[in-house]
C-alpha cells in the first residue's frame, strides 16, 4: 500500500499516524474495543484549525478479530466555532446576569425555577441550591399566587409582563415587590425571565406622600370652612354696623336737629346763638359719615318734626296744635313723608316707624 493510501495522509494530510489527545487514532481505539468508536480530531490545515468527529466501525472475522475498520470522518469546524461563540455569549450573559443589581429569575412554564442571580437569592434569603428547588409561586404569599396566572396571561397575549406584588422571604417575612420581564428561547424551550425589585421604601414614601396630601386636603377644607364662617360673621357685623348707622343718624335727625332749629327760631342773645351754631356744627360733623346712609334724609326739618311726633303717638290735630300749624298743613307733611319714604297708603306710619326703630 503506498504512503498516500494511509488514512492519516489521505484524510487529514498528515505525515504521521494520529496520536495524542488532539487527534487520537481511531484504528487503535476500534482494535481495542472491537466496537463502534467516536473520537474528535483537531488538525491544522493551511494554518487553520479544523475539527472532525471521526466514527470507526469494526469488521470482525469468525474469531472475533478486527480485520477492517470503516472510518467515517465528519468535519464539525463550523459547529465548534458556533459552540465556542455560544460559550462566550453564555459567559457574558452569566456575568451580566450575576452583576445586575435587580433580582433576576428564570422560570419555565411549569413554574419551576431554572436559574437565579445572587441578588435574587439574597433578596429572598435562599441559597442558590435552595432556590432551584422552589416553584415560582413560593416566592409570594398564597393570597398573591393569582399574580402568576396574570403573568402567564400577559406573556401569552403581549410577550411581556409587569405587576406589583408581595414577596415572601425564606423566614416568612414579606416585602413589596415589583416584577417585570419577558420570554426567551433556551434550547428550544420557552422560558420566562423575571426582573424583581424590592420597592418597600418606595411604597413607604408613596404612603407618606398620600397621608401628607390627605392632611393638606383636610387643612384646605378646614380653611375653606373657616373662611365661609368668617364671611358669614363679617356679613353679620356689616349688617349690624349699617343698622347702628341708621339708628345713630335717625336719632340725630329726629331727636336733635329739629329741636336745634326750633331753638334757632326763638329769641336768643348773640352768645347763645353762637353756642347753638357751634353745637349744631359739631353734631353735623359727628353725623356726617352717616348722612348718606339713611334713606329718609330727603325729609325737611318740619317733616322730621312731624315724623317724630307721629312716632311718639301724636295724632294730626295734636301735632298741629303743638307746631302752631293747621291740620291741613300737617296732612300735607304726612303725605310728603309717605311719598319720600315710599310707604304704601295701606301701611300706617306708626307701624313703619316701629319696624325701622
């Protein structure tokens, strides 16, 4: 047999038989085992590493000795490159998976936990080996197991999920939990990747903020109620002030000024006249802030005198005798008073004066 017909030269273009861990001899392995053997070879061809999976099948004689070997080499260089790339990607994935500050968990659709990062183990108080023995729902109290059904429903309809739930630690304590994630394919199997975050502090802050807003709302309501009460009080004070002004002005015009005018008509010496003028002037200054407040200031002094007598219960004839006027004149004053004060003829003047008093 020529040298070129040797398997190592014919198949792998090698100058010596295969040996060593990188390319063990398939013939020797078949001779030794007398069974189907598979080995992997690594060869350098034109400066490039080539990978082969080599199958050797023995042909035996009647005595069971190996007479021939059927050798079938299958190049797997591309497969090896893909596997190497996958290993690199897996290493990167594990580094990222383990370095993430959030808790990460991989769960299949049977609710089995397939993987978890250290942060998730610490969050729930389990070792990595312990957490791989759990079901996903065991990470929450029983009353929150329904959230896992919602997650599966969201996964089927949207391909992702998000929910807020409650986590249960190994020691039984609970905490507020935010869960979100998606699905991915691993070895032809769809699995769920969940990202879990402890939001207990955020929930405390939200509760405190809600309580603060409620307190502000109550205080605002109390202020509004106080403002409403103050408006009512101010309105009442204003009404009382106006009523007081009316009474003060009415007293001045009805009980003081008419009699000062009467005194002016009498015989007074110059000194008395000056004093009376000063009194009248000062009284008018005191009453001046109120002069426009009362609706019957359009009455003449004589009409106010008549009005005052009517208030005291005097009849027309009595008023005429006191003032030295005719009964007809007093009736004229009474008519003018009704007209100026817009008093109905059906309402007696005495009744009106009692009402405004």
